[in-house]
C-alpha cells in the first residue's frame, strides 16, 4: 500500500535546481521533493506521497494522523524493512532471532 503520510520538514536544500528536504514521519526520516510546495519552510508539516510534498498541513492534524497510522500499523507497513515484512508475512523467523524464540514459536 502506498499512503500519503504527514511529515515535518527538518531541513531544506537545493540540489541541481530542485528543492529537497529531509522529512520526519514519526521517527522515520526520508528525502522528499518540495517542488509542488515551493514556499514550505523548515518546521512545517506536509502530506507526502511517493516522495513529493503535496499539501501543507497544520501540526495538530499531522500529529493526529501519524498517531492513527501508528496505531493501525500503517507506518510500519509503509516504512518498515521490506525484507522483514516479507519474512513476517511468510511466517519465517527474522535472521538473528534468538533460537529459543524460534523453537517456542514452533
């Protein structure tokens, strides 16, 4: 699933004529293109979809949405390690899991 997720702009830089930012999505930081919101500033929130900031969002709405996404497990689904998610979906133990935990699950 690909969500539009609210995130907070941490920093902004121009790279080869394109405004880019590091954006915090509840603890996960990703690089985002700001070209659709050229006046977005550090500290502001935006809805981000597939690496593009699409719409400015107030802080309270962003926090509520992130909390809801976290509760529903959608942030892990969106930003989690794809190999770990695939292993969990297939029922396989994640490499490095304690042997006793593996045996207890069987």
